[in-house]
């Protein structure tokens, strides 16, 4: 087998953060090469650079012995590199055939040749064994798994030398996965090189010829897959490190275990299946898991943002309930700092003052519906000082603040409102070290006041630093809970993969 | 406090400048224009547009639009006409029924668009047809002459030459501005218009707030129906065609964003005055209707253009 794609010294920086450092990787013709790593290890970043989806901060690439530096996705495709991304890139309002051939619709004088279009689409689908998908069906009407198959068919239909698949089987059923594998094996025989990203280690074990492991943006090893077990894979991803607690926080007094401040019982909502846990007063409870394991969905279900299907949530000594709207959850003693502050955390066009006060106006800063502006200003001002928000004043528009300071405003909003239990979803994603430090201090202070804290994070360092216990979700189930004495990066990663391994029974 | 005052004067300085400039231009080109009588006439002939623009401002701020105001006004007017002419009710008895009818139209607009997540553009477009049809059914497509019993509201008071209708309309501007800037409700309106999902995730129920904006718009349209019916002494099922566009134009000239989250009732009020002065000034100059339309349209675009430029420079300053 000859070397098809070779990259060396691949580096990617976002501002001062390096997410990929000096990674080398090669792909042979007719090879399936698995790329493994924990969340944020740099797998997707590496693939995006190869597929021309993001610029390269450093490094060289060679494709078929020629220097290769795609400016964008179309030029990568021209060179013969196709990528199937995790998120779907189909246009839901167009039909299957139009989506399949979108960039090369057969046309004469600008008029689409429908017969030709559907014939070619049919052939592409049949090759994947998708004879039950009609080419006239609107893509939006297909289920997620079927859409994923159409997306894969689109990529397979284009002539390519390198095919990158980022978690292609996440939404597929068992039989769909089998059919996909048959196609991949067929392509392998035709000499196509494939980079395969998956969290499903038994799949990797089965189909990949070689496996490369990345950790923290660095290359760890490349080995023939048959020489390593799935246990080895997890060890390599975690560095086999102990990742022992670096907790700085002082030991706190926890509330009694039999009277938790938050207890979640058998909560089920979409992907989240039958999750139960309890958080004591003063305790910081971490939740982690792979992307798509249902972390955010769990928090949203607890908070009533997406009403749960079954199960219950109990806050303090209130009655067990299931919140159906965030308004109920807030009255019931919960607060939630959302993951995407721009999407659903902040009013970007408004001032720090408005954002800080928005959900405290009715309970604290008004009389007979009229806003008590002085009180509102005072509160916003003191929050700014307490959080050390860097701003020109409380009237500064939030959208003009840095990410870290924006996050401080989100936290300030909930501190102003007050709650018994604070839910944090990725509280420090994409923010600078100083702001991160400040937010950890706030979390610690809240816990010392006897509040319950739940932190969802994919950053294990963060959880090790802030949490008393860490629970691991795998495919929507809470599979294991670790306490300070028992946790390690390795153990947590092993648990994260639990639902994705056929040999999960043994530990 | 002083700082705040300066700021709010500055906020409206541009708009007031445009208004005064228009008055000055017309006064120079037509010697009859700059007379108390002209200005008073302008004031007394526009309370309906003022009422409607106050409601429209709230709906636009919350991120909606209400295209049905003209037809709903005709419906309210038809209700007044039928009750006062056919059933010989007094104004004080008929008015609450009129306000109830137009308020229910607003409630319908708000509930359907919020509950079924249908853009209010579509729902109110449907209401535009329904209410027009309803007003024609009620009146059998005939204008109903009501006469003296309703004229008092629209007639100038002897002492100050302004009509009660205008005074109440100005009152609605003041109350509207207070609601918008000083109350929790107003702050919610702006917040929902900015990012409804963030407001929901903050633990605030957005649906009742949004519906309330449409109801307020509906009730104010009822007041506008009273003002117009009173001025014309007649309930006309074909009244106020195209009024929604005039109201939206007034709001936009005043700087209200069609995307929601930004706007001011006072600015919309000044927007109404600018349109009114322009119309009547051009009429006094003897400009033909066709040319008047051309110029009015151009002024609307110019106003929005100025606003866009202002906010662009505003951003680069920050």
C-alpha cells in the first residue's frame, strides 16, 4: 500500500489557545485509519484542516506525493478529499436527489434535467443498499439516521481518494451501520483511504487497519489496530494518568446525606434514560461524558427547558415534581447557566444592567410592576464589582464584552436572582484563565453558603478542581459516580465508553 | 439624574430636528403654513394614527407585527355605528363593546401566533381580511351616519382648540412610554424582542407578555376607531385602508426596529407628526396626490437610512 496522505507538524491555534500541536499523521491508499481521542483531543480539528474547512496555523500536507493546501472545501473536493461531518449539512426543504447532487445538478441551459437527476441519485442510494429511500422525498421528512445515510451517500457518490467520516454511526441503527461498513470495505478495495472517527471502540476494533490516538492536541501513537485492545485504547487516550485531584478548595461541611438539596429520580427525556442522583447542600457535583451522551439534555430536563418524559426532581424539602417550564424551575429554587451564552444566556444588544436584572425585576426590583431603577442599578453595580467584570460601566452593551466577561454577566444574573441549586453547563468554555478562576471562586463561595452545585463539563481538569463527586453519562445513562478518592482520568474515560463497548461487562 | 435628562433629550434631538426642519421649510415656502390654526388642524386630524402607532410600537418591539390594525379599526367603527344607530345606544355604552371587540381581535392575533408559533405577519394578514369582512357584514357594507352623539370626542375644545381625541391620544403616548421604560412589563417586551429564548431560559414566561402586546394594540385600535368615527361622524366599513402601513412607517421613522428589541413610543409619536406635517405641508403647497405619495415614500426610506447610518457609526464608536 502506498502513502496517500501525509501530514506533518499540523498545528492549530485559536488566539492564544493551541488546540492541535505538531501532529503527524499518514493515510495509505486502501486503508481505514481510525482517529481516537477524548473530547477536545483535536480529532475533528485535524480532519477539518485536511478537508479545507479551517485554516492551518502550521504544518505541511501532501496528497499523493504532491503538496496539498486546500483553501476551502470545494478545492479539497477537487483534490479528492471528502468529509462527512458529525452535524448534518443537508438542506431539509430539498428532496433527496437534489441534496445528493446539489453541487453538480445535471442541467441543460440552466434547466435541471429531472430524469437524469433522479436516475443518478437512485444509483447512488442503491449502491448503499438504500432502496427504501425515495429520491423525491423531502430530506427534512427523513429520520436523523436516514439523513445521515443520505449524507454519506452524497460523499460516497463523489469521486474521492480520501474520505473522512466523523462519527458517522452515531445516529445509525445496527443494520444501517452494517451496510455502511460494507460500503467502506468496498471503497477500501478500490484503494480509497479513509479516516474514521468514532467513540465506538468495538467498531474501530472491527474495521480499522490502523489506529492513531490523540491527546490534548498532541499525537500519542499510531499502531496496527489488531495489536491493541479497547482497554489499551482508553488508556492511551487518557494517558493512563491518574489525574489526581488538584483541588484547591478547602474541605467544606456538607449537608446531611439523607436530606439532599437536589435529588433527581429516574429522569427520562429523549436520549437521557432513567438518571438518578442526589446532591447535598454544599456539594459540587460534576457530570461528564462524551459528546452526545446527554449531558446538556439532562440539565435541560431538570430545569424544565425540555420537559422530561418521566421521573422527578426534588429541590430541598419541596415536593417532588417535574418542571415543565424554566419559570417553574426558578420558582422551585433552581438556576441554570446555559452552555451557549449567545444563543440563550444573554441579551447581547442590551446593557450589563438589563442582563443582570432581567429575572430579578419582578421579585426584587419592582413595586406594583414599576421598576425600582435605583435598586436595580445598585445591584448590577455591586455584581460587577463582585464578579470583577471588566467594563466601562453597567450601561455597557454586553455584546461588546469579551467572552469571559460575558460569562460573568450570565453568572451575575443568577447570583442576583438567587437559588438553592445552581446548574452550570460548560461554565468556562472558551473563556480566559482569569475569568475562569473568578467563576471557580464564585462556585466555591456558593457551595460554602450551602447551595447545591451541578457542573456539566467535558473538561476533566475543571471537574477535578471544582467537584466533590463526578458522575459519568454514557449514551444517556448514568453509569458510574466517582468520589475524590476514586476518580482518575482513566477511570472516567473507561466509564464514558461503557455503553459503546461490547466488552463493557468486565471492568 | 441630570445626565439622564440630557440623554433623553439627545435621543429625540435628531427626530425633533427633522420635524422642526419640515415645519420651517413649509413655513418659508407657504406663508399660510406657520399658523397656529394649521398646526392645530394637523393635531386634530391624526389622533387615530397616534393611537395605532403606540400599539404598533409595542408589537414591533416584542418582535411581532400587526397588519390588521386598519381593518380592526373599521370593525370597531362598525360596532359603534351599529350599536348607536340601529340600537340607539349611547356612546358610553357602545364604547366598551367596541374596545372589547378590537381587544379580542388583538387577543386572537397574539394567541394564535404564540401558541402555534405562526409568524404574526401571517396571522394578522388573515385578521386584516377577517375584520374587514366582519365590518362589512355588520354594516351591510353601508356607511352609517351617527351624527352629534359621537362628534364631541373629535371636535376641538373651545378653550384650547385641541380635540379631546388628540389629548387622550397624547395621554396614550405618555402611558405607553411609561409602560415601556419604567415597568417590568416593558422591560420584558424589549428583552423578548432581543432574544426570546434567553428570556425563557431565565425563567420568565414569554407567552403572556407577547400576547399582552397584541391585546394592547387591539384596544388602542378601538380608541382609534372612536377618534376616527367621531371626526367623520360616520361609521365607514371601508375606513382606514392602509393604516397599518402608515403606522409602521411612523414607528420606523421613529427608529423602532422591525426585528424587535428596540423602539420608543415617543419616537413613534414624533414619527406620526413628521408624516402628518409632511402630508399637510405638501397639500398646502398644492402638490398633487401622486407626487405627495412619491415624496412621503422617499422620506420614509431616508429616515431609515439615517437611522442605519447612525447605528453603524454608533457601533464603531463603542
